[in-house]
């Protein structure tokens, strides 16, 4: 197969006494004329191939239909108002809505409609404590950097603006609503990576250059910050993170006592990275906190802590961990049917969720919240002093609905603030979900979630396997239109819950990160082998799909076990693990992968870095590498260099590279994500031998994930 010429400049870098070859380092520069021309020719090659994929129109129509159902998010309370996102049926983007006590609804922001063009994305929004003011970030091109605007919610009047390209920020208002604390991180002038993050205080009506830095000076490189304010309190909670989603330092300040209390930020926890969520108990008087933590308990425990105890380390356990599930979230409710304050705790086993009701006094279990089935619960939200809690529920064949549980009545009902339309299960679609377990190389059981055509299987199926396996992220069995669309067309879609994720707690994460990253890849290999040995599929019908960290898994499998699969798609992948720290958000991921600056950690990375494992004259599977034009997290150099290396290997199967413009690494308009998914599935259908037929119009779909 003929490919555009990629000039080989075999640059050699010596790291810890070892020569590292990098023939396509010039592709790290977006502006190098050779990079620009190579990308242009790759797009022509991609277009020629894509024009031959017969299933593209089918998947575009089905996925667009499935995804455009009316949807609304779980509401959040600010003062006497509820804020939530609502996407009307047929719309590509959700609007931000405020619901007032008298039942009046007001659209505050609507990206792609009243605010910005079709690719404009709402990345952050933070109502003030009373809900009177709102900060937000709208990105016109899908990237995760945008100015920070402030408006008056009632009038829509602009109040303030912090210009420039600020990365999607975490923010806490001062109790008097005269200003806020926010995390500021901006791109470097060179265009590669970001400046160090820091926490600033902004006073409304002043310019950003007068903002006062309150945290982040002389801190470790790559540290990131998350701000939080427990509902009903004036406390500023600052999480310092070097390991994504894990806190290694927790600082608190009482802004209610002093709006400038950031000067009094005091450390409450400093130690090994753990999951930490801090909530407040309702009620007057001294603030008490609920701390959900994996410190000393990999599957999570709940502590009830006074403000003084937060600082002295005396975090007594109120509700202990359980051996079979992971503690995910907690909501504190006011007086209900039990006659005293109650807690609702969310538990997950990776496949489904459970909500239990506990006494806030001694942690004893009182009851369980009725759920529609054994699916996934997300987004617990409650109002201080209220006996009610909202949450979202979905499962593989049922798109999300928001539910309201009332501890006073013990009832769970669907909450519909808009038209009253309820999302229905896809009972009439001929698909089913199955669960299985395979065994990894070291004997570890690995769970699989399979979406497949309904009924007994009489033959092998074109099968797509996906996995993430990183940063402690749990791959939940929530509803997603992609597996349903693929299974409806006659294939099997399999999610492998590999190590590195959070399905079984922090130990499951730790056993698939750093020096143990190969475990993640071995788990994925075990899933592929089990599917082949069990008669689900064959190597010629097997494809791998992964995005971001999941794209790293795809690259590892392609280069380590190329004969086990026919096709692979990697979206915004990490593939050059020797240079990843120098680009995008790479410095913030050192806690997950390791650093080449450390001799031992360099050995871990060099052992599996997909780009460096490509070998000439190897029969690699067909590969599609997709990069996102507005991506600020993962630099396109990963996919460029990998595509050039695989094309130079001269295998028989196509290696394609394509840039999807107007899309970033985070939230994406429904129309754009449907286009991306349909192109991916058209490639898989062509390579795996899936023949599709027209399906009936359904008029409803998945909701939002």
C-alpha cells in the first residue's frame, strides 16, 4: 500500500545510558512545513478510504437518532433556585436552565443556539451561593480553554470577564458574592503544554492582573488543584492532586468567618494519594463534615468530622467499607421519616449501583433506596435541610432519567421539570447485555460487559472490545448509544474492566499504574483471548477501540499482540510514552505513568511505549488514528508519529490518520460526537465484515454521558 512519504530523521536521545531512537520527532511541531504537508496528504488518503465504507450513512442516522432524545441533568440547589442542563428532543446541545420556587423556568445559556456557533461548548458554570450570579466558560471551538465570564442570572447582564485562555476551571464564590477563588492555568506561549496551575482570588469589577495568588507558589511541578465548597457552608476546600482524581493534600479555610480566609488555609491532610470527597451535614451551629475517603480503606469509608477534627487527623469511621462494592458518594439529608438526619450512600460494583440509607448519628443502616433495576446511579444531589435527594439512573438498555427520593415518604419517583416525557427502556430493540469473567496472565479475574444481539448465538460475531484502565476511572454499565447501535447491526460490543480503573477500589487502580501498567495490557489480552476461545469471535472479526488513556491500551495491544486482532481505532491516544511529559497535560500524569527523568520509571515506560515498539515488516492490523483538532490534553504528535511508524512498517492492512476539527477532549455537541462514532463504526464494519441493514426509526435515545 502506498503512503505519503514521511521523512525519517533518526534523532537519537541517550537516556540513562540507553539510546532512544525517534525518527519522526519533527512531527512534534504543528507548524513545521513537513508536518503540515504530511497531514494534508493523510487527509486525502483517509477521504479515499472513507468513501468506500458502506456502513457510514447507516450508523450516522442510527446514532444521531439514538442520541437526540430529550434529556435533563440532575439539578443542583443554590439558594432557593435549582440549576440543571436540559437538552430538548432533537437538539445537539443542552441549555442551562434555572428553576425558581414558583415553577418558572429561565434559559440562562444555550450553546449553539442563543450563545455561539454549532461547535461552541459550555465547559464550566458556577452559580453563586444565592444563585443570583453565575460564572461560565464558553469555548467556540470545543477546546478546554476559554475566558471566564460573569453574568447576572435574572437579567442576563454581563457583570465581569476574565479574558484570555483559561483552562476549564474549578471555582468557589465568597459567601458575600463579591468575588471568587478560582484555579488559573494557561497555555504556554510555545503552544506545547500549560503553565503551572495556581489558585487566585478575584474581586468583581477588577481586572485579572489585580487577582491575588493564594496558593500554588513553590509547589511541585505538575500539581493541579480542585476547589469545592460544601453546600450550606462558607468553607473553601482545596484539593491538591498530582495523581489525577486522587488527593495528596487537603487545605481548608472558613470564608464565612473571613472572606479573605484564604490567607488562613490550613492543611487537613498530606500523604499518599487517596480519593477524598468532603460534604457538610445540614443543621445550624458548628459545621460538621462528612468525609468519604480511601485512606486506610481501598474501597472507601465514611467519616463524620468536626472542623477541629479535620485538622487534627482524628477521622473516626462512621460507615465502614464493604468487601464487595466501592463507596462512591454520599448525600446528607434533613429530618425524614426516621425522625433524625439521614445519609444516603452510593455503592458500586462496576456493573450496577446500590443506595443505602444510614443514620448520621451512628452510621447504622436503616433501609435501601428503591431503584428501577440493577443499573447505574450517578450524580447524588441534595438541598441543605431537605429530606430529598436527586440522582440519575440508567442501564445498558435504558437511557438516563432523573429520580427523586424522599426520606419522609420512602418513595422514589421520576423528576421531570420540563415536559414530563420519560425516557423508555429500549425493549423493542433486539439487543441484550451479558456479563462474563476471564482470567488474566497472573490469575486475576477480569470482568467483561457484553452487549450483543438478542437470542442464542449460532455463529461468531464481528466484535469490538473497549477498555480504559487508568486514573482509577470506573467504566460503568450506563447506557450508551454506541454499543446498542453496533449490537443492533449484528455485532458484539465488549467493555473489559481492566486493572488501572476504579471498578474494585484503589487497589485495582494501583495494580494497573506505574510499574504495574503491563497488568492493564495483559487484562485486555485476556479479554480478547477469552472472546476467541469462547466462540464469540475470531481474530479476523476482532477490533479494539480506545480513547485517550484507552488509546494507549490500543497501541500496546497492536504492538504486542498484532496477530490477535483485525482492526483498531485509537482516538486522541497517548503513544509516545518517552516524550508524553513534554506536551499537553502530560506533567499532570506523571503520578499515573511515571517519569523518564527517573531511571527506574524510564524503564517502565520504555518497555511498553507503543511508538517505540513498532517493528518493520510486521503484519499489523488495520489501524485508524483519530486526533481532535481542539484537544488541549493529548498532543497530536502521538498519533502522527505512530501513524508514520506503522505506515513505514509496510504491513498489508491500511494505516489511516485523520484530524477531526472543531472537537476537543471534553464535552462535544451531539451532532459532532455522532459523526465521530459513525466514522469509527463504518471503519470497523468494513474491516470486521459487518453487514448492516436499515433499522426502524425510534425517535428516542440515550440521553447524555
